[in-house]
């Protein structure tokens, strides 16, 4: 069995589904004790294991910053 190199932690708003928090950890977050309000509120959490050998986006030899490309990739942000 392959061992993940990292874990992507994502926490979403339960009502709207919007992403509230996102972390990249080198360990599996097996305890959620940092959630102080765990007893009082509902959480929607996704933990995604990340493995080596998956497709990677790589850009080589870039000589200038292309803001148009960045804007198109992020829906106008």
C-alpha cells in the first residue's frame, strides 16, 4: 500500500458549501481537538491523501508574469 506524502485538509461551510479553511499537512490529522466549537457546531471536513507519482503541473523557462493567464485560471480574481 502506498503511503501519502501529505494530506489536504479542507473545511467547508455547512450551509453554503463555501470553502472556509484549507491546509496542507505532512501528517494525517487524526485528532480534531483544535476545533474548540466541535460540540456546539456542525463541521464539514474533507481530508484528501496526496501521493507521489500523480500528474503534476510544471512550468519551465517562464520569463515574464502573465496576469491574463492567472486571471483566466481563477475566474477573474
